[in-house]
């Protein structure tokens, strides 16, 4: 059996068609393009604000993206919204394709008391994003050198740890609790990932995929049925059909 490296399944780009939104961003001075995701399945699982680079035709721009449920303006919004504010850009692009590359995490999504507080925070987010985009080679936990070291450790040591030590590694490395680990392990076992080495590798790849954009200081959190949805999505796109 060939063990696939964990990081080879991680991409930081996805594409979306610009669709009409409620234009709140434009009204408060931060116009956004709302995206209907078309391709690329590895967008962040953590709701929040990210610095991004956006490809529009042959042009490339910096920007900030919010992924989440817009708690300041929406109540009980169930589906995630993908909104990108593009720096130095003022064109009508409804129906056009944007390619977005995630560069770095800025902050979690939050509900603000009023619009003025939101505007102040958005201004700070833009400043942070511009700084991050100027320093794209800053230390992040998914940079190539970290990933290579990570895979080397897995192939030589981690994958062969005793059961309890392997569980502890996952808890510490990915900031998941024992309940999350047990659910993930059971889920893959029930979906024909029977070989123990293959299942361990699948667990590691899933946990890496689901946490790839989450800062090390943040805990992995799932809403109601969120973990099952992530497992199903990952299985259908990365595991089903493997031998």
C-alpha cells in the first residue's frame, strides 16, 4: 500500500462566480464580491476573516475575505457566505469568475454591537491583510518546509505509535479533544477504512485538511452536525475510491 503524504491534498485556492448580495458592504465603505463557490474544495473550515489574493482575468489583487454567517446583520443564517473585499478595485463583475488564494488567517468572525464598531474593525483587517500580503513568506504552519518535516515525522514515527500515543499526538497536534478523535476514527472504520495504517493516515490527512487554515492557538470547533458534514465531504472528495 502506498501511503499518500498528508500535505499533497491541501490546496489554498478555490473559484467562485460573483453573485448579487445585499450591498451592505458597499453602503459602509467596504464593497464585497459575494461568491458562489464553483471549484476547489479546500476552503477554510473556520469562520473568520482571511487575507487573500484574487485573480480576475489576467489581473491579480490583494484583499480580505470573510467566510461565515454575517452575525452582525443576519439572524440564524445557516449557509456560509463567502465575501471578498478587493483592494483598489471598483468594477461591476456580477456573473464573472474569481479565483481566490488564501494567504493567512486574520481573526474569527464575530458579532459587532453597531456598524461603527464593524467599520473600525474592517479597516484594521485591511491593514493587517496588506501587511500579511507583503510578508507572504512569514512562518505559517502549512509552509512547505513545515509540511515536509511533518510528513517525515509521520512516515518514520507517528504512524507506528502505540494506540494511546497516537491519539495523544492527534489531540496535541490538531487541538482536538478525545471525543472528536473517537468520532473521526469510528466514522472512517464504518466507511470501509479498515486497515489500521491506512485509517491512521486517513485520520491524519482529514485532521490536517480540516485545520489547515486555523492558527495554532485556536481550538477546532464544530457546530451541530458539523463534524459529520466535514467527514462526509472529505470522504467523498478524498477517500472514496482509494485502494
